[in-house]
């Protein structure tokens, strides 16, 4: 099983450029998430989508937009990249009732904004 | 808002020895899940163990076990018979329950800062 697939794995952007991080899952999960990982801060939730057609802000949504394209795909867009957005980005998905929702993660995208 | 704190940025252990990683959290909710995730150098996030808050019994998965103290809001991970492959960053995480307008439930994770575990041969 592929699980959760993210593209690209690495990206370097110049300040002000835009890009979209792609994420797809093949586990038929309803919920999908975008997290960013920064040294000393763990992973923080950017946006999530509880189900197809819905998206909601997480802890650190500023500077990002998301699109839940269909049940499989959830993309994260940086409209005007800033050096503060240099990070490792993880997409995750989960399926479950209530809180017993093990999250399955992609392999991450290392983004550097110069 | 929930917070998760891992006060040990780095830990080390000798191969075959036992090590305990600490985690504390803050919440006003009575029912929740706690997790430990492992992140090796490959960056892949791997679920190690989970604990349901309403269960008294501590979770165990082979060499991994937790010490869950609900009143103290403490959730430590014990790794027995440490192996070289256990070397990684370990994250403690808390799961918040939610449901959208359509009734679909989801689980948002709040992570601690992480602990880097080094295993010495």
C-alpha cells in the first residue's frame, strides 16, 4: 500500500514565489491534515479537512491555503512564500470513530525559502 | 487549548538497557487519546503506542510501554532492551476529539517538542 504520498520531497523557493504541496491517500480516509515541523517545536497543525468538501484552520494557518480536491487529495498552497515558512511539511490522514484516530503520515516535504 | 511538553531535548541509552522518555500535557477534557510517535532520520512518522485516557491499564507494545498518570497528566514512554534501531526523535502527542457539521469525526494532534534518543552500542 502506498498510504499517504506527498510531492515534492524537497523544494527551494525564493521569497515571494508560490507553490502547491500535493498530498494523496489511498486508504479511503475521511480526514486529512497538514502539519509543519520546526526544530524545538514539534509538529503544528496548519489546516485540516474532516471530510470531503470541508476545511478548517489549525494552529498556524496564516500564509497558507488548502483545497480538498476530492476524498483522496488535499493540497497546501503558499501564495507568497516567506523565509518563516522554511520548514518540513507533513500531510496525514485518519479514519476512525471519535478519538481513536491513528494518523498516517506522508514522508514529508522539506521546503526552504531563501 | 491543550499543550504537550517534553522536557528532555535529548536522551541516550546503552544498547540492551532501559530508557524512559517523559511527557506531560495540559487539558481540561476528561476523555482523550495519547500517542508516542517515532521519527527516524528518514522523517517517516511511525506510531509506537497509544493510550486511551479512560483506561486505567497502561498500554504495552512489545518492548515499549507507557506509564500513564491521569491525575498528574503524565505520559512517559519506557523502552526496554534498547536496540540501535530505536535511535530516533520521539514525539508525544495528544488527540483532540471533534466532529464537523456533517457529523464526521476527526482527530487533531497536538505534539510535544520531541526528544532525540541516541542508542550507544
